[in-house]
C-alpha cells in the first residue's frame, strides 16, 4: 500500500479527507433523525461497521450510528483495515488496481431509482432484473432478465415457465420458488378485486382475474365461478385439468357442486394454451350440455369465457348462449 493512499485514509488530515475516504470505499454517510446512516457498498465492510458501533437497519438497508458523527472513526477503521491487507501489487510496480465490474453498485442505484420514482416507469426487463436481485446474489442479472423475456415473451410466461425450461438458464430452486410466489401473488391480488362483490358489474376486473389465473397455463384447466343470487362470487374452483388441447368435463359433476354450494348462477372459464381463445366445436357442445343440466335445476349460466394469451372470447358476446 503506497504512502499517498494511506495518507488519504488518515482522519487526522481533516474531516473532508475522512469523508473522501468513505466515498472511496463506496460508502455514503447521511444524518437523519438524530442518527448517522451509512449506505452504499456496505457488504464488504459489514464487520468493520458493526465493530465501529453500527446497527444494521434491514428496513432501510443501511447501517445506523447514534451519538457523534462516526466519519472520523470509520475512516480510521478503513485505514487500519487497508493497512492490514497484504499488497496485491507493489507500490513501485506502477500497476493499476484491477477495474471494478461495470455493474458495481448497480443494484443500489436501481433500488434508489425505484424509491424516488416508483416502479411504473421500469421496462419489463428492468422489473424482472429487480426481482432477480432478491434470489440471485452478486452477479449482473440484466442479461439473464433480457434472455428470459426473449425466450418466453412476457413476465407472466417467465413466471409460469416449467422448471425444465428454466434449467437451460441455470435457474436454481430459490429463483424457481420466487417465480412461483410472484405468479401466485399476482393471481391473489386480481382475485381480491372480484371477491365479495357483484361480478357482473365488475366485468373487466373479472376478465383480468381470469387472465391472471389461466392465460399462462401450459395445459387446459376448466374452472367454475359459483355465484349467489346477487351474483356475488361464492367460490372459484378448478373442476378439471386436462392436456394441452383437451379437458374432460362432466355436466353432472358441475351441477352437483353448484347444488352443494347453493349457487344460483355459474360462469364457466377455461383456457387455450395455444394462445387463441376462439371456441372450438367441442367447447360449444360441452357448454350446451352443462347449460341444459344446470337450467333444469334453476341454475343460470351467465357466460363461458375462453382465455388465451392473445385475449379472451365470451360465449354470450358471440351469441353462443342464446
């Protein structure tokens, strides 16, 4: 370690030099509410910060110091830490320190940007990159985020991708669980907007919920929304799961479940994994059978929705329930 380098880290040369020493180490010091807060690239210095009296603030992702300004103390600790490190290059060798990677400090900058401006302005790859911060450590996640979107198309398709598909991107179990949790969180948020309220007066929210639940499924699912006499959602249940292009549905089981829940009306929903929501001939015939069985017992069929990645189709809008 050269003499000039050590002098710059000596707090005895003045407060300004001490502050510069912290900045050179990637640390930022701010006063807030009778506290001194150190943020920035704190991970390599966490032991030093703890020994200097700091307490990790997990909520704000910084180290809190109470009492006097810790700048001089931290600069002295940094100087001692650097002095104790074996030199990687001789101070007379003229060799420069290894350059830091281009993404050094990038995560902190992205988090600060979100806290100041929100997430609305983020592109899809930036939002995915941000989510990957919390399951993949110490690498630049931007290339991975872009590669996943190039491969699967949308955020929903990334979160719904099969583990075997994600393995080619070296996605580990931690990230896989993260993706599943994100997808389920989106479904539950959409579900909250249609629960306990008349769904026929909140039709677009119902469509949004069905998309969140089904649009990215890789096999067909047949769901039933059970409604009471005020058209409030009683239950949303998966009645059958099928293959990539077929789901066996039994009208007797549909009606039996509706009677058990005391439902007055039903909305049938299923997805087309191909992406095209156009009803098939089998879809039309199956809907006729269910409608006949339900209406014989006084249960109405309000609609049958077919969900695809490209949109949705409504049997009622298409005149297929008249």
